C-alpha cells in the first residue's frame, strides 16, 4: 500500500489554454511539450493506511495548505474508486527546484502522484491509463508521464477515453535541445491557469480563431520534431506563445502574465536571431512571466550570458530533455 | 494663397488597425472617437508661393526633419492636383502640447493641414470632402474634422469615395465626459502605426476574428453614445483596446506598445470600477503606452489622484470633448 514515483516537469511549445470539459479535464486543443530533465522534478510517496482518519499531504517538508491537500484528496478519490479501496493516504512530495522559483508546476506533481497513488492502491496502469489519470489532476500532467517530446491529444469523445498523451520522440532523439529558463518573478500568479482558461474560452472573441491557428501549428511542430528541424520549429513556438498571451489579453477581465522583463526577453531573442541570421532560439511563456528559451546546446552559453545581463532577470537555469515518470 | 486652420486630436474608442487599401488609406473597419478639447490641438498655416523652389515645414518653431517634410509635401501634392496649381508652400505648424509628451498625433496635424492647405489653394471643400482629404494624410485625421463623437466609416468602394468621417453627436451633447490622460513614456514609438497595422493584417491569425468582434462593438458603442450611457460604453472601450493590443502581440514579429505602467493602469481602472460597483472609468491605449482613461466629470478628480499615485506615471492631463477643425 506504499509506492514512490518521480516525474519531471514539461514545458509546452503548443499550449493548453481552454477546456471542452472542465470536470474531466478535456482540452479544447491538442498540445505538444518537451519533458524537462531532473532539475525540474517532483518525487512523491503515497501510503494508503486504513488507520488514517483523513488524507495528509507534506510538501517540501512542511504540511501543505488546506486547498492543496483538498485538491490531492479529490484526486486520491479517483484512485480509490478505480481500485475499490477506501483507505486514506499519507502523501509526501518534494520538488528538486525551490517552490518559490515561480516554476512550481502541477505537471510533475500530478504525474508523480498519479503513478505513486495508483501503484500504492494496487492498480497496474499502463502509460496511456496513467496519462489519463494524471490528466484529471492537472491537464499538463498527462504529458509528464512520457519523456522526450510529447503530444497530448485532445480527443473527441465526451467521456475522455481518447484524451491522453503519447510520445512523439524519445528523450535521446534530440540530445542537444535545451531550455534556458530566465526567472524574472517569484511571485505566485494571481490568476490560476484553470480559472484563467475558463475566462478566456468564455469571453475572448479571438479564442475560436486561435484554435484554428493552433491546428496549423500542431502540424508544423510535429514535422519539425520528427526531423529535428529547430529552425522550422522556433518561429512556430514563439508565435504560439504570443497567440496564447494575446487571447489572455483579449479576455475579460484581461489576463496579463507577462511583465516588462518578459517583453524585454522577447526582443532580446529576436535580436539574437537576427544577429545569427537564423533561428538560434525561441521563447515561450506559460501562465507566468518566466521565459523558457528553447535553443540548441551550442548557442546555450551565448543565450545564458545575454539573458543574465538583462535587467529584471533574477536567475537562470538550463535544462535538457528528460525522461517520463518512473518508480523509485 | 494663405490660410490658417486649427484642429484637435481625437482618441478612438473603436480603433483603426488595418487597411484595406494602403495608398488611399482605406481602413479594414469603421472606427469611433471623441475629439479632444484645445489642450491637444495643432494650428497650421499654409502659404503657397510661386517663388518657392520647394515645400518647407516649420514644426513647433524649428525646421522639420526631412521625412516629416516629405510626408507633408506628398500630401500637398494631392491638394495641388485637386486645385490645379503647382506652387510650393511654406507650412508653419505648432502644437499646444509638447511634442515630446508621446501624444504627438498625426490626427490633429493632418486635419489642420488639410483645411489650411485646401483653403490656401483656393478650394472650398465641405466637411465630408475635407475628411476624405485629411484621411490621405493620416487615417485618424479624417475624424478630427468633426467635433464631439465621430465615426469614420470604412466604406466599401474601391476608390474610397464612401470612406469618410461623420459626426455621431456634437461636442455639447456629452459635456461631462472626460479623458484623463496618464503619460508613462515620452519615447518615440519604435514601430509606426502604419507599418504596424500592415504587419498585423498580414501575419496575425487573429486579425480577421477581431474584425468580426469590432462590428459588434461598433453597434454597442453607437447606441451607448446616442443614449449617453457611459456604463454600457465603458467595458466595450476596454475590450476594444485589449483586442487591438492582443492582435498586435499576435503579429509577427510581435508588436508591443504597452509597458508595465500601462498594465498597472488597466488593473487600477478595474479595481476602481469594482470599488464603485459600476463602470466609472474605461481605459484605452493607442499605438503607445500612454493611457486614455475616459470617465465622467464627477469621477475625474478621484481618477486623477489614483493615477498620479501610480508608480511610472509621469504626467496627467484632463481633456473634455472639443470642436472640429476651424479656420483662424
């Protein structure tokens, strides 16, 4: 009744922003990400115990907040139902990156939790089932089940049985791909992703048009990943990020995650690409101001240096492409 | 062969962003603005003189830059052609607001120039013809021919003969309407509006969807203006501004005019409206970071105070609604 799993975060290049079903966590569009290496990782132990009166969650060494515990408990209910058990659980989870870094991702968290909880409950789930389970905790967690480049297919069915992630290419296939992360804020976001995407879908008059554009970008990115064609992938990554943040701005009330440093990084990456006469780097921003600059290993030192010199950049990390969820 | 005219700037609440014909300056959509009072005004004297070898332009007391003179000269060519004259002209133009305030608008400039130049050339143009002429200098100048609330109709004809501005309501109709302007940057913009809107129309996958949304907003705003219904107008003004800046961000390369202070003002206006339990103010941003906060006179002191206390705000102005172009 006890298991431990570890999962890495993933950073999407085709974004998840909008749901066709809130309860089942079914997205409006398919998304594509790279799974990061162990620098952005969550390790979680779940132990079901009939003697426990309620679920407990310890996060990075301290008791979690009530709302965090409640979210984990609701997720464990899904596992208990699936396994036909009723025991409460103790969950101990820790991240390899400081929670305050503004990178705290629910992706690695719910991927690790899905794996550990299902195993501890006696379930023996395949990767596809694990992806669907993790999805219920947090949409992007469905992608962290796999390593390398991963597509979370939106699917079409109402019950979500065709809505899960699949690996597009293994971690070893694109060894020199890097994500240089520039942290410009460690604040917690004011609008959570789930709430934000709901507002966008409901109020942005540009939301539907974005979905059409995403379909085209999905095809471009799938091909670029297959051929390891960074130059083809780079502009699409940036346009996709801009498009998502445009729809956020067009929402009512408007949602603004980017800050002045983010915009400065966008300009820096453009100038850097111009100076190379080709796409050496591509920025993408999630629901926050911190930049993820995808690049190729040989350009990484130059990009790190340029980012580090930029006013407003507090910390720089460099991630490679990593593995999917594993039991430890 | 000499005439002087004065025109006020206007601040659009339904924006002009995109052209269906670049040469004739025909917009992709109709737009609506309020003409400002004399605080944002340009006074221009044009004198045609057969002895002049070339056109000359004096701007705020100093010889203008070559590109500015060339733009005015190209506009005077249109007037000369219309009037059947060949004489070159001396143009002396001055603004009531400092050019460095980041408010320098081509709207008041080309409206005053169109009136002064056409009169000096012996033409006796009606307001509609004047509006079409001013349009050729700068699209938004077509609206500054009229005072009060003004709609520039996009028209449908290829030759632009149905593309001119009309007054929706006279300046005296909404006496307590105010525009509180918060200046947060006096830098010249890096991307000019004409160049920027061309990029958006060509590259933003959300551009077409925006045009559809604008049509709905035009209808809402026309009704709100007719009924002086500020509460109905306010959210539409803000959504329209957000929508334009969203399309700018979605363009490639992305166009970002807003700065951190702009976003701070957007939040401030939202909080202010929430504290009133109704729409007391509405922000709008042109192709620059400076905020135009439309409000009603009784809220203006509170809004001025709140804006003045905001970090990044350098200067505040308060404009009422003003008259159209006139000869002086």
